[in-house]
C-alpha cells in the first residue's frame, strides 16, 4: 500500500506537525480536493478550548492554503527554487465548527493566474456542511536557506 501523503510531501515543503492535509482525493489542472482528519490528541485542543475543543479557524484556512500549494506545485515546478506564499485572504466566512475526530474535505480552485500571482477559492466542508469559505492569493517567493 502506498503512502497517501507521498505526493503531498513531494509537492510542498510543509512537514509534520504542521502538515495539515492527509491525502489528495482528486486533482485536475485547476482544482484539488484533499482530506484531513483532526486527531483528538492534536496539541491545540488542550487550550482551544479545554472543555469544548474546537479546531481553530486559522488552521482550517491553513489546511486549505496547503492544498492550494499542492495544486500549484506543478505550475511552480517551472520556477526552480520558488514556493507559493500566501499574500492575502478575502471574504473569510466561518459557518460550521470542526471538532476533534472530524474529517474535513478541502476543495481549492485556481480562479486566475497573472504571471507569478495566483488567485484561488477555498471551500472546507465537514459532514457535507460548509465550515469555511474564502478567497486567497499567492505569489512565488525565492526559497532561501
């Protein structure tokens, strides 16, 4: 059985404990669908919130932006030594809480590319219900040591 994260690890520089996507469910030229299951022992649940743990919204957004980076990896492969870095988030709307043990589905679509700037839309669902939706932009940045 192959490692479902192998393609993710090959595409982006993120690594555990800050790799926030478990597997790619589908991928086309302009769309990617990924999945993440939030383990009950994730470190942040101890403080967010101890008596009613909720996945921080910023981590839901980060998971979507990581999925976007995987989507863009083939396009930026042509730009040796560069990685996509988020430059803005717009129209962020949180609709549904995500709790320990929940599995989210992340759908990211590339809406437009202008030179080395990419404009994307992210939709994160849990149990078929919208958890967060937002638009974001990335640009390519030189990777330095």
